[in-house]
C-alpha cells in the first residue's frame, strides 16, 4: 500500500479576522485590513514550496456592502492600492492573477486595474492567484444559470443535455480546478457563501488564528495535514474495511 502523501493542488482561503485583529490593538478596522493585505504576498510565495498551484482568496463578498461606508470605501481604496503596488512583482514572480465575482458594482477605476492586472500576468503559470472580489457563491450560480438559460433559449445549447459539467462551464471559475482544501481563519466555522458549487468535496480547516497572524509556517502545517486525509469522494476505501 502506498504511503505517499499528496499536497492540495488548489487551496482556497476565507481571510477572516482583520477587524478583530485591529480592535485588539486599539486600531480602526481598516488598520487590520491593511495588515491582512500584506499577508497575501507571503502565502502566495509559499505556495510552490508546498506543491500548491492554485490559490483562491476571499477578499470582498457580496454581503460586505452592508458594512459602514467608511470601511467599504477604505477597502476599495486598499484594493486599488494593492493592485498598483503589487502588479509588477506578481508578474515577475510568475503569478497569474484572476478575479471572480460580479464586477458591475465596482467602480470603473478598480475594474480597469483588475483588467490590466489580469492581462499583465496572463502568460504566467507558476502560481494561479484568484481573488474573489464582490463575490458570493449563490450570486455566481444565479449568474451562471441566467447565461445558460439565455444560451438554451437561443438554441446555442440543448436544454435536455444540460448536466453538472455544463453548468460548471458557466461559473466564474470555469478555467480552474475545484479546491481541494478550504481554510478559514479567525475561529468561525462557516463557509459564508464561498465557492459553494466548487467546494462540494473539498476538505475544510477552521483555525482560530486571525488572518493578519496567518503566516507561511501555519500554512505549511495545514497543507501538510491534508496529505493524511482519506479522500474517497463518496466511494469506500476497501483497504480500511
């Protein structure tokens, strides 16, 4: 029997705890968001060392618009600043960047920066970084179904032949493999509408560490534990019977 341990090819992270991290230090929530943004680079750089080819991070959900105007505006400014600051470094380090989510509600300047970063890094293949921005799993599925229905109505696809693989092609993540491992920081044990369709058979890790304290060492330990999991995808491991 093989004892080879496998690494997750695709890791998705719900980066939670920035606000609480800042409040513990007597700082405004945006202070924590800025600290959290700095962690992204470190985790991206750690991916190749652990055999992780795809990294997807949850940056801003469709529900986050409910936060105060100050926080939302500050986050949008942070996203613009992050893209401008990190664009060349991401390109030079072989990182391909994609964005998923509904871009329509985002301001035009941010949309333009997102488009430019995707184009700038389009030839890279060392690490595939996907940033979920104004993203919600239910919203994604609803948008996918709408496009699929339009194609069926126009005759571009046969409605009788629609199956799981068909719908997958209409999702924001259509060019990505499904996540093998989903990590959520900050002690919350819920998935918060993140990659609902794609994570059907993902392994989950809920940890107490707040995102700004989540470093490459912690990431490596979690990825290492993944290799010890028995992933049967609904089948039976006969060796264990």
